[in-house]
C-alpha cells in the first residue's frame, strides 16, 4: 500500500500511436467501482487542452451514471457532451443473438448483415441515449464500425439514435484509419459541446440511502422495485446512524445487462433489483450496494505479486522485477 500511495498522485503520461497525449490515472472497472479516471487527471488535462475526452466505463447505466452522480458531484466539473459508443455486434446480441464466448468464432449473425436482429437490439441503444438525456447533457452516438458492418446496418443505427434524441450519430473508422477515421465524430462532438447544456444530478445528497438506490434502480435500470436482504437493511441503518447517509451511491452490478441479471438483454422491465449487501467506502466518498451475484475483487493467484513488493529505507520500490 505504501508503494501504491507513493506514486498515486502522479498521472501517467502516455501517447497514442499518432502521438496525442493521454493521461492514465486510476480507472477501476465500473461494474464494481466508479469506472472513471481520476479528478487529478481531468484537471491537468483541462489546463493543457481545449477539449478533454474521458471515459466512463461500460455503459450509461453504470460508468456514466457514476461519473455524473459521484465524480461530478465531488469535483464540481460537468461535461458538455456525452459520446455514446455503440457497435452493431453488441446491439445484435441485445436483440437476442447467439451467445458469444471468448476463444470461439462468432456466429454468422454477427459478421453477416442481419437487419431484423439489429432492429430488435436497437431498443438497448435507445435506452442508453434516454438515460444520458435524463442528466440534461447533449448526446452524440459514435458507431464503432467493424469491417463486416453493412451500410444498411450503419444507417439503421444512425437513424435509431437520432430518433431517440441524440443530436448526431456518426460512423467512426478510427480502428482501421487512425485519427482520420474519427474526424467526422470529432467535428460532431465539438458542435454538440457548443450546445446549451442543463446538467443535473439524478438524486439529492440529502435523500436517504434507500431512496438513492431505488432512484437508480428504477430510473436507470428500469426495475419495478428493489428488494433488500435483512443484512443490507441493517447495514444501511448503521451507515445513516454514523452520519454517512449523504454519500452518493456506487452500485456494484453486472455490465452485461441494464438489470442485475447478465442474461436479461435488450431493455428488461418489471424485474426486482436485489440488494444482498451494502458496504461503505468512506475514504473514497461513496456507499456501494451489491446487486445480484457480484464479485468485487478479481481472482488472485495463491501467492499474489503484491506480497513481493516493498519500499526500502531510501524510498525506492523493490520487488517489481
């Protein structure tokens, strides 16, 4: 921990293949944590650039919601525009496409044109755009183009995004063409950033912990209601008695569905969102409930590498080699 904290306030300056600067500082997974880079990295970047693009991990239901309700609340910074990245393959999965497994070839429905499957999955894209608009920020939909995506499929996604309220929807080929492939997207983002924005938080800090949890579950995830195991309710009561009730919520849930259940694709409705445990990260400044079966720590080997890392008497880090 001493080694980590010794270096923690130094953002790592990296660069893209084309030489653009990129700060890497923090960035935990949004399904179990805040899913954003640090406030320090954003503040440094804002002093050095006219436009700063920062990630909010996974989707609008977790990374973006946490970025707005936790990070923006703590930093006082607010975004000018949301860039919602979509892929035709992911939308086909939300339309009921075959299961995708790591290490196995994709089913033909994904690399081949399938307008019917894509149309079914577009409800998920529209839901994410709707979530972003709840916060009063203009939305640009970026279609991350794969070589097998057809012109008809790309056009269908763009039309659906505009119909859902995005200010623009742009196909981006940056993976194949580098920065040149994202120029149209960059222009669209700049134009959207000039539009009026009326950013607002989803909930008040003064709301109770359960009110905040239920607001997120119902307004963002689409749950009918929230259920609490007795242990979770006891923990909530204890945190509020201790004076932590004003902290924002950092929900731990799957990134594979708008709900808590990774098998529920598209836009699930009418489900009960289960809270089995509620923990407090008081130093970090949030309460994090566990929705469904979530592991909050990745698997580690029998003897993790951190057991070899230390700091010597001269302040030098040892054990990283």
